[in-house]
C-alpha cells in the first residue's frame, strides 16, 4: 500500500528539487485517502505560501508531495497522520493558510505578535492580546476537579521555554495541554533574502544541542540546491563532529536526569565526561559548542587524540556500570514516562527515542540506556577514523532537501535559492513530534517527575518553535 | 580562598564571596548559553560555592537572562522581576541577551534585554564559556556587589 501512495506521488509534476512532485488537488485527496491504510511515515509538513509540502519517507528515500494552496486552503493530512496537527497549526499561524478538516487553533501565535500571519504577502498588524490567549480546559481537566498545575516557561532551569498546563485529578497527570511559541524567533522570516553564508550562521543557532546536525542538513540542502559537490573532507568532518555532538548532548541529558533522579555518582561522572568532550571540541575547532563548523567547508582536524578517546571509552564503561548497578538510576526511573512504539509511530517520532521504544517498553530507563548505547557507538565511530566520500549533488536547480541525524532524531532542511539568496526555507526538527506526544508520555506521571521525564526525552522547544 | 576544580583539572582559585542566589531565564535563544550555565551550575554545586542557581525568583537576588527576549517571554521576565524580593540586579549573558546578536528585533523578538534595561552584569559571547561567566560574576560581586 505504501508503494501505491508513493507511485501516486511520483505521478505528479516533477520539480527542481529531487524527489518532490506537485499534485493536483484531486491527487492530493486520493493520496490522503490511501494513506489511511499505508505505512508511509510523515516526516514534515510546511508551506512556502504558494504550495504546501508533505515530506514522507519510503524506505530510506525522502519523497515530497506538494499541492497548490487555494482560497479555502488545502485538505488536511492530520486525519490520517496525527503528527501533521502541529505543523498545520503552525502553517496557519505563519501564513494564514487553513487546513480543511484540520485544527485552526494557534500553535505558535499566543496572541502577542504585533502582526497576524507574519510570513504572508500581506500580513496585517494586530493589537495583540496583552494577557495572551487563555487556555480552554477540556473535559479531562474539568474532571480533575480544578486541580491544575503549570510547568514552565521559567523554572530556573537551563532549557528553552515552553509551558505545560497539567490537570491532576489525583496523584497522576491526566490532561496535558502544551503551550508553545515562547521560543519562536521567526527564523523562516529571517532567512528569506539572506546569502547562504549568513543563513548558515542562523541555522547553527537553531538549537545548541543539535547544532552540527542542523548545519550538516542545511549544507546538504544547499549543495543539492546549488549543484556543487560536497568535498570528502567536509563530509568526514561532519561525521566526526556529529558524533562528538551526539556524545555531548547525551551526556548532558544523562547528567541532568541523574541529578534529578538522585544518583549523584552518575551525575558527577556524566558531567565530568561532558566537560572533557567540550574541551576536546574547543581543541579541535576552537568552539566548545561546535557552532559554525560545517559551512564554510570545515578545515578542522578530524581526529580525536587516542589518549583522550581511551579515557572517554573507560569512563563510558564505568558510567554504564553505574547506571545499571543495583538501586542505580536505571532502577529509579524504571516505568516512568513511557513512550511506546505505538506512540512513536503515531506521532512520527524517530531517532533514539523510537529505538528505545523498540528495545523495551519505552520508559525512561530504556531511553537513557539507548543514549548510553549511542555514546558507545559514537566513540567507536571516532576510534575508526571516519572517512567520507565526496557527496554528489542531486538536482542543482535552485532547490534542495538535506537531512542529518541529530541527537534526538533526524533533522531536515529544505531551501530554495534564487539569485544567490535564500528565497524559502523550512526546517524539520524532531522536537515538534515529541511535543505533540507529551500528553501520552506524561499521562499518569507524578507532577514531581515531569522535569525528569522532559530531561530524558531530549525535547528542545527552540527546535520545535524555530 | 576556595578552589573550584571539578571541571578545571588545574583548579580555579576563587575569593571568599557573599552568597548570591541567581534565577535564570532562557528568554528565547538557541540555549547555548544555557548549556554553559548548566555546566557552571554543576561545578558550583559540586564545590559547595555560595553562588547558586535557584528554582524560583522569590529567593533570588539576581535575574540572569540569556536569549534574545521573544515577545512571548517578555511578560514572563517582567513577572519574575516583580516577584524578586528586595534589592535585585539584572545580568545578561551572551550576545543575544546583550543586544540581540544575530537575532535582532522582528515580529517575534524584541532583540535582547541589555539594550532596553539597566544591567549590572553584561557578558557578550556566543556563548561565553563557564569560566568566563564565573569570572564576570565574581568580578561584579567583588566590586559592585559589596556596595
């Protein structure tokens, strides 16, 4: 059935972007009807104001279906792909394009922007709501007897801001309403009209926990758009720096989760390892957090010293033992924050969170263990001296799509280049799917565990809001 | 003189300081400054240092902002500031918080609080390293903070 849908998409009009096809409205509706029974995962949904684009994955191949936007909007994908809900609401907020049959509730615009639909050709100024939009509680919260607690956007922690409204009828959370937009910086508007080198500076600062992944995905999209091959040294540097970033981000989450879970030994070791990794990054490319290392083509030394690597490997083995020791962190967080394989598939969650759901029940223990495994794999990758081959561009006619594996899952970038400047851009970050799955993940959890569960998920509001 | 040496193998000498409770708000940025502050917070906690990050503005003497101040976070920052007791100071860390950095004003961003309010500590950088942040805090506390 997936092959049928893919064939239907490929019958559309080809575009300058390899793998993107424009469908007539009837074909788009036929695609939605067939998606009900197909297993084609949706990876992203966005608009450029003229068309709406849906990114699917067939096997390992990306496939983009586009449809022109009419005055009524476009037929919604959310009835057949739940993960499209957030993206449809974002498109409505930014462009004013409604999804027919989908929700029009705001996602990013909480009523404080000075203009409505800021990306539309004729965005209108609005007075704004001084108090922002109010929550409308559903029946689950009403059943909770008025017991409602908030979480965020300012908890004195170090994460990007977002708000959760939690309904608790008893000890466990029953209703969760996320409120996003606090971290929205208008990146799509900012990138329009910039030269790629300037755009790359902003892309590197989408999310510090996945900066290399964003830089690599953007660089790949740019190479496809401009038709220039990516040099082998740049590819190898990207692989190495991606591994370093994965290690650092996973260690940061392990340190956070260990500290919140009351495992001081794990927390101290993870934090010490993290600091060593940051120092290595500074020695390699002059930056602890790996900003601006991929574009322009990296000239960094793609080799970590053997002694540094051996130290990290030894510490990783110790961290693994500490994690699984009796009464260690693994036992303390077992059964909390379950993200099952079904939930992951429903919301289009990929990456280490999805892998954790495959290897067990998908609770925090599985997720942190998956991160420990990925640290080990990344250290092995660094020891094997990654070699990259030059990447041949696809398309080269002004439009490109690129992706890279980030610490929380795959990161996608699409861009259209006109006269040497970015004309349109989109970024797909795994955090958007995680935010949408939060009501399921937090269901039944104790309020005191919310911070812990969020830390282990690797959810970044700044990646979700852009 | 205390030594802070969890993350600096050679050790970092620190003068004896008054207690300083800091409430941090990420006001809309890439969280790079937040990551470096988290590293600093862990080091301070491990060293039982009197400078510490607290989970509520109601017990903080310093409001430390990172990020470019989105329009959504502006009222949150205002509320936190109003909730702080007694004498309080504002600190901004990172290019975004100092003057907007790469993220100047647009429909969603006000462009950093450093250009809009009187700050006692302003540390640029993208992001500044933990030792630079600590040095700026210690410098402020040993000079202005004692007044």
